[in-house]
C-alpha cells in the first residue's frame, strides 16, 4: 500500500530503489507517527470532521498499535512503502471508513516532519541527559584526584605540571559547551510542523495551536512553507550538536588511549574493559575507547553529509530528503552508545599517583623555578635564560617543594564554577 496510490503500477526495480531501507528506519519513528496521528485525529474531532464514534475507534486502535510498537511486535511488511501507509492500512482494516478519514488535512510530508521533530526532540533530551551524567562523573573524578600531578604536554613534549583534577574537569567544562549546541538544536526541533500538509497548508479549518499543545511542542512553525523547509535544517541542527559532543568525546578517548599506553602509563582501566591479542599474551587493548574515537569521528562527518544532500535544493519537498534519516538515526544511536560506554569505563579508571618518580619529568618544574627567581628580583628574561642554560649544561635541579604551588587554587575554583555552569545549562 502507498498513500499516493491511484491504481497505477510502478516498475519493481524502481520501487525497490525509491523505498530503500525506509521500512527498517521507519520502525524507529513509528511510535511518533502514532502519537502525531492521534493528535491530528483529536484536532479533526474538535473541528467536527470526525464524529465521536470515529474518534473513539481511532484512539482505541492507535493505542493498540502503540503497544505493539513498544513490545516490538509491530512490523512493516514489504507491501507497504513506509510506516505511514502501514498505520493507515491497519486503521482501515480494523475500523473501516473511520480509518479512511484520518488523512484528511494531512500530507505524508508533514507526517514525516512531525514524526522526525518528535523523535529528534526526545533523542536530544536523552543525549543531553547522558552528557550531563558523564560530566558529573568527570567532576567526581576531578575532585577525587585533584591533588595528583599529571604531566602537561604541548607539541607532545613535556610542558608544565597539571593534575588529574584539571584534566577530568577540563572535559566536563568542554561538554558544557556541547550542551549549548544541544539546547540550540532543541529550539529548532521543538516547533510543530503538523498542519503544513504538503508545504502549502490546508483549506480545511484546522487548529494547529491545538496539535501544538497536544504534542507538547514549545511553539508552532507558523509559515507552512518554512515548516516544509525545516526538513533538512532540523537534521543538520541536530547533526552539528551531536558532532560537537562527538568531538569532545573523541578527544577524551584519544587521551585515554594515549595515557593507557606503556610509554605514558598515566592511568589504567580494569582488565574486563580491555581486549587482548591473538598472538601477544601481554596485550590489554583499550578497544572500547578506540571504537568510541572512531565512531565519534564518523559522527563529525554527518553535518557535511547532510549539507551536501540538501545543498541548493529549492523550497518544497524533494525525494532527496528521504536520505537524511539513515545517517541521522545511525549517528544518534552511536553517540548514545559512546557516551554510555565512556561513562561506564571512566568511572572505574585508576590513575598513577607516582608518575613524577620518573626523572624525565624534572623539567616540568622549570617554570616554577624561573618564577621563583623572578619573585626574588631577577628580571624575567634573565631568569628565562639562566634556567635554559642550566638545562643545557645538565645542572638544572627542580625545586619539587614548589611543584603544587599554583594547582590547588586553580582546581578548587574550576570545580566550583564548572559545577555551577553544568547545573545551569
């Protein structure tokens, strides 16, 4: 069944090509189509285009379909083009003419739009929750290890003393920036496009304010052409938001992989979070973080994929837009899984508390020694040259008593302020 079927036959190969994998993808948005269909039916009933009896039957059957979707027993057979045709077919089969009336004042275009808006909104709220949970765990770890020195690196060369407190909380604050992007994307998708029909509205006296409230949208997408043009813009907004999260998470995963290597040995995770080698019995590989890194790098390509699909399309609907679902749904699945696994593994991390026993880290304190000379009255440039010459001659000896001089206050201030930012976003 096709919602646009007028009795004409379509070449089988063309049908397979145009449908693509929509049946599988539409199982993800099925519950949202049911929700939107019920809201639309209630609106039609309100404006007296559906009788009390029709409304009662439609609501009862849609609730049954919603239960089937929830239980996983709902399927979209090959004879149906998509979830929308499947649901309408089921309603007609079960309740006859009442089911035939459900498409009044509606197009498949705004059906897809509203289902996707509802789906993207719910997923963004879930992703936001996962990001905040991971950030809070990072702040917990930062508090726990705020006194443990971690060598700072620039250009992959030993730089200055840092701490695990600063490292963990740095990622927590970076995720706050990502949450700003998520909030922006939420504003874009939290607009009701239902009632825009094919993009040019309906001559029926529909009540779009009613469906906006019924579906829990923040606001209505007022201009019906603009509502149609939100297809693609909504997905790109979400893509940029989760790409920002993915960028932070990918960098975090890279740090963990680096710090777990024997050459650094800054931290470790329990053996059950690692994998081994088929020929090297000593190996404990951070595969979970390598896969997080890889998946997140793929996600960061999504905004550009969606941009290329939608670029230069004129206003109105085009079948190209069907291709947006696959990449978007896959990326949402991967970013959620990556956030969950990162949180699960990181909360069990163990840090190396004696990193500085290795003498190669003595140069970490050259700036502290330089600053002591400046505080005693020596001009900065002279102090800089003196320490540089001492290092070249091999006579530099760090004053390790001052190695914590500036980190405690920085740590405490960071933790306090980042917690506040995280709670506010």
